[in-house]
């Protein structure tokens, strides 16, 4: 169960027993980045978004190491690689 979310500027931090979840927002409220950390390292799904709200980068981390399929997208949502 999460504690009450905390905002630091445009970053929302949700605290759980085993991880911290971060969501970074632009000045207009658009979600720009979402990820989690465990022991200070990226862990789990990692996502970044263009200012138009479409995905920019989607991937996975396992205790700080990129793992699995990583995808990058153009500003119109076209998969680049």
C-alpha cells in the first residue's frame, strides 16, 4: 500500500515498502516520464513521453540494468527501433 503521494516541483513520488515510483510532468501537466526504483536503481518498466503525450521510449530495467526489448518512438508515435 502506498503512502500519500508527494510532489516535488513537477515530480510525483509514490512510496511503497519495496520501491519508489516516480512520475515527472511538464509545466502544462503532460506526463513526461514514469519509472520505479529499488535501492536507488531503476527497476521495472521505464517510460518517457513526448510533450504531445505519445510514447518516446519504453523499456525495462532489472536493478539498474536495461533488460528485454527497448523501444523508441518518433513524435508521431511511429516505432523507430
